[in-house]
C-alpha cells in the first residue's frame, strides 16, 4: 500500500474518531442536561409534597388545638356551674347566719 494511501486512511480514521468523540460529547451533554431537568422536576415535586404535608400537619395541629381549647372551655364552664350551684345552695345558710348575727347584735344592745 502506498504511503500516501496509508496517510489518508490514518487521517480518515482520525477524523472518524474525532467525529465519534464529538458525537459522544454531545450525547453526554444532552444526557447531563436531561438528568438535571429530571432532578429539578423531582426536587420541585418533593418541595410541593413537603409543602402539602406541612399544610396538612398545620391544619391537623390547629384542629387539635381547637379541640383542646373547646375541652378546656367546657371544663371551665362546668366548674363555674358547680361553683354557682354551690353558692346558690349556701345562700339560705348565709342569710340565716347574717340574720342570726343581726339578732345577736340587737339582743346585745337591749
């Protein structure tokens, strides 16, 4: 094989190798870009899910707090009602006591 032909074949092989490397580099860049887009999409979806979970948990927490608040208010109302009932039951006793003291004071003056 003549030397010129060998050099041409080498040159052609080098060009083909350069083309293959260039295509591979372009494919690599394309794959990296696609992977980044997918990663961004996954991150975005994860952030949305986290926001939704946070919102749900906050809502659940608020419901629990409201239920606890209602329970405490109800207990307070029950305690107040009991105190009022006890005070009302003792009104007659307090009136009799006051009348007794008044009568003692009147008797002591006479």
